[in-house]
């Protein structure tokens, strides 16, 4: 990213990862050009996420989020190099099952029925909760990790889930 | 004495400290029935099964309910910082699913390090926060998988979700990742790296590798990393050195897979009953090599 690019960007700081996941979805639905990034080092606690936006969109983004019940803590200009979450997604075919891996998170579903049979990887406390909530349900019927989760592990599981859902829908007649 | 520290996915479950028991595929912490699911429940159940097989006392657990908000994790951090006083002199403390908070973790680990005769193990969220807070060297053992090994190798990442792509791309070159993690001071004294090949590492040097039997479906089964940590904790408590315990545990976890014959839909709690036999076979196999 060039210096000029940085000066044109801002980041939206939110209460927690869950709000960041919701905010990303709302902003993308409204066609804002956004990406999720790490918050600045001085405010990081180890499991947090922020949204990078165009600086000029700051006011509109803040209003849109507020109208959806999300109150950003702050919108600040981007001044240093940002880390962003991994976007590497891989699939492992086990015959009747497919395991989708997004970074360190894995979701396995049965090809025929779409049933989620296992959730593995991760280390944040909502992952066992998500496993309890999602395993046994189909990819089309389950609540999504971004509706139930609060952490970066849930954020990565959402990426794996999204791919599993796309794959399953593609295979349907 | 083993002390397992972690969260359980029950909203509003208070801080609970008690000995745990696993029998007839039921897990109890004191009088409380605990759900059998991947995460700290699977670790506690495995530690209980392994302790029973090795004729050790039941594992003690420090648990709190947390579905991701961090409330239960914060109760645990506070308890470790202010009130934790294990009854046994020699303690293996295994820290597990806790929401990372670098400020709270520093105080909690500082309090734990004041105790002599303590072996400190971290896996899952506790390992993430130990690395992010610069506390890795305070731990005796980390148990990452290969993706988490990339996280330990990346000095910039404060969570596995933020590993830079060029480091994650090297996820199959585990020895190189191990070297990088030690160079940057982001590894515990010993590592047990789970993967196609399990690597046992002592102060940066790979001292053993375990790759047989190979059960590919185990990667899909949520909780098989937790069973491994439960087994290694019990073996260390029984008197094995950390690296010998890690080698036997790696073998035993694979043998548990052989005995359970899993497919990608198998659940971890269907496999825990095979742990006593897997442990016995692993000890015999490695003793004869």
C-alpha cells in the first residue's frame, strides 16, 4: 500500500469480533468497499478485528451501522501497516464428506445431505459452542458462525462455512 | 496432580473448581454434568480416562462457562491471578480454551510462575495469548497443529487468523516453522506439533517424529487435538519427561484412531473409551523400539 493509499483509508473500531463480523456483512450488502483488518497495536488485546473503509465513507458507514444497532467505538484514519485475516481456503475430499479449511479452522460436511458432521481447529471459547450449535444441522438450515460467534476463530469458521454452503448449493439440481 | 484450566460452552456457568470424573461416557466436574464436545470438555474427559489408566489421582479442573463473550474467561483469569492454590506440591497445569486477553494473561501467568514444581502447558486460546503476550518462554510445552505452528513462527501475528500468507504457505515445512518460532522467542521450552507427522521438539531441536499409524479422518474429527493434550498431561504427571511423554502421547492418540476406526463424521467422545488400551499399546511399542 502506498502512502497516498493509507491516507485515504480509515478503520472502524468496534466492541468485539461479533460486531465486526456483523458490520462487515452489512457494509458489503450495501456495496461498500471494505476489508477486515487487525486493530492498531495500541488497542489490541489478542482476539479482535476492525473494518477498513475509505476515509470518505466514514460518515455514511457510521450512520449505516448505527441504524443497524451497531455503535462504532471510533473511526480513525489508517496510519500504519495493517495485518489482515488469512484468506486461504482449502478443501479435502474424503469421498462422502468434504472438509473445508479456512486458516486454522475446519468444517466437515456430508456431500449428499449437506449435514455438518464436525467442526475442528481453533481455540477460542465460542468454537465448542458453535460445534454444539451447528453439528448435526445442514449447511442450509444452521445458524451461521457470524450470527453465533464472537471471536476471530468464529470469523475464520464463517469463511469455511461460506465455502461449504456455496459448494453444497452448486451441487444441488 | 493435573489441573485443567478452560471454558465450557454453557452460558452463565459460574466458576467451578473441582475434581473431574469420566465414566460410562459421562463427564462430571464435582456434581455438575459437563457436555461432551470438543474443547476443554474433551481434554478433561481424556485426562480423567488417562489418569485412571495410569493409576493417578483424578484431574482437578478450573472451569467457567463461556460462549465467546469472554465473561467466563475473565473469571478464570481473575481466579488464577488472585485465588488459585492447588493442594499438591507438584502440579501439571494445562491451560486450554480461554479467550485471549494479553493484559489479563500476563498477570495470571505471573501468579502461576511463582509456584515451584509446576509444569505449565498451553494449547488452544491459552497458547494464542501466551504467544501474543510474549509469554511463550514461561511455558514448558505448547501443542500446536501445523496451522498454529505457522502462527508461532510469524512474529507479527497475534492470533492464528492473522498469520501472513507467505508464512502460512510454508505450513508443510514444519521444521522451518519450528526454527523461526524459536528464533523469535515465540515457542515454549518444548513443542508437540500435531500433523501428518507429529514433531516433538526440545529447546528448538526436533528429538522425535511420530507418523504411524496414519489415520487421515482424525484431522476432521473435532477434539482429537484435545485428546492429545489430555494424554500428554497425564503422562507428564505420571513421571515421564516432557519429550518422552509427548512421544508416547502422539503414538497413543494415533492408536486411539486405529482402535476407533473413525470416519470424518465420528465424534470425539466415541473415541475416548479407547484411550486406556491405546496408552498401553503406545508404551509397549515405544519401549520395544
